[in-house]
């Protein structure tokens, strides 16, 4: 005599196993495919406001949006001036970058920061 299962129980079991497999594949992909992590270095030396918006704020906004859509991870933002370099405690919104001020840091400072963060994205105004 053949024993048949309740169709509702089979449906629940099939759906449960499907969701379990789906979650397993999701976890596997999460650990196998890593999101790239970057450091952003921003040179805050003075340049005209329109160039600051085009060459620093807009590229930072693009990176910030990619970070919020989980395409990359911004691990740290470092702000450079001619006086010092300051790692910010949190990743700021693009509107919080403020305005540029001061003189450009010397080549030695830029080289030291570039060596300290070799895979960093460096944003600065390029005044012709």
C-alpha cells in the first residue's frame, strides 16, 4: 500500500528547502565576492568654487553613492591641507565637504600620504 503525503505539507517543505537553498547561496556569494574597500584622500587647498564642485565634490559624490549601493566600501576619508592631514572620524556626506582653503601641500607630504595609503583615491583641484 502506497503512503501519500499531504499536498500542503509537501508544498511547505518544498518552499522551505527552496528558501534555505536561496539563503545558502546568498551567504556563499557574500563571503566569496568581496566589495572593494578604498580610502579617499581629499586635498582641500584653494581653487575656484566651480572647479571644486566639478573636480572634487562630484567625484566624491559618485564614490559616496557607490558606497551606499554596496558597490564599494569607503573605509576612511583623509583631508589634506598645507598644514596637516586629518583622518575624519566618519565618512562625510558630499554636502559636508565644505569649501577649499589654504595652500597646496608640498610634494613630500603628498608622497608620504600616497605611500601610507597606496590604493587610495586622491581627489584634488587641478588648476591650469
